[in-house]
């Protein structure tokens, strides 16, 4: 009987020791994983609206490099800006400095792509869908695209020397993979309706891991219906040059 009690007591001591060891191991694991858990919780949502309260797509948002999760940072890349139904697509593109952009033409008419913007003035003369010209963008800044044949064709490229930037979606929402921080983080927002250069961008402070609705004092530009020029009439014909 005494032997049985001693055996039971030893077993309880062993279990207690094991429990303590397991607790210690779990505590160490939790401590090691805590920074990653905090980063995972730091997904930040911004909902952008214009002056009338409408959803604001195609706004560019960026933050300091050290405020962004390492795995979400951009590197120079190769992207496409297509021409579909006499429109550039996408309308807004963000790339890292040193990236290349290919300009396919998916229309059955020719286009003439150009820009007068200081970071990358260029002209791609009339070309059809069998060609895919590619250009490198080595200087940070804003490049606005146009087509010499179709005046309604406009698009924007933001070339950044930062490691991260994002574009608000069709609902005006942008998700920012910010690291957890003790206090607000400064982000910068630019939209084409704010002005023709990035100097007009707006800086705001937001709390990582929160959802914020921001209103930008912008309104859609008034569209003017212009008669087609002879040149545009000529090149709008299906199967023409």
C-alpha cells in the first residue's frame, strides 16, 4: 500500500514537471511568434471618398518603407498597359523605379502613344496589334499618357523610388500591409483630380490595424464633347492605318 502511494506521488511530481516544461515551451514559442502575430493584425484599410461622398478608385497611396511589411515591398518589374476599345487599361499604374512597361495594342486600329511628362517623355508612333513596344522607366515621378489619334485616351503611371505603393480599387478601398506601430503612421494619397503632379498629394496619419474612411476634396472634371478631327475620323475607321 505504501509502495503504491509512493508510486502515485512520484507520478504526480513527474506530471507536474512535464506540465511546467510544456508551459515554458509554449511561453517561449508565443514570445517568438508575437512579432509575427502583431504584423498579421496590422492589416490597415482605407476607404476613399470624393467631395460628394462617392467611392474614389484609382487613388495612389504610399507610406515610409519601414512602415510596410517586408514581404509586401515592391521590386522593379515588367507590366503591361494595354489599349482596349480606345482606352488605356489600366487607367492607373504604379511601378518601382527601374521597371519596364510593355504597350500592347488589342484594338483593331492603330494608336500613337506619347507622354510629355518630365520623368519619361516619349512617343511610340502609329502601331497595330502585332507590335508590343517596351520602355524602361528609370526616374521617379508621374507620367501621363495620351494618344495622338484619340484625345479621350488618358492614363497615369506613378514611378516610385519607395518600396511600396498601392491603388484604391473600384470601391475606393485600399489595403495597406503596415507593421504594428506605437502610434499613427503617415501615409500619402494622390489622385489625378487633385492636380497634374504629385506635389498636390495629401498626407494623413492613420492607426495601423484599423479601418478608416477618408474624404478627399476632389470632384470629377467636366467633360467637353469635341467634334472628331479629320485625323481622328480617319484612324477610327475599322481596318484603317
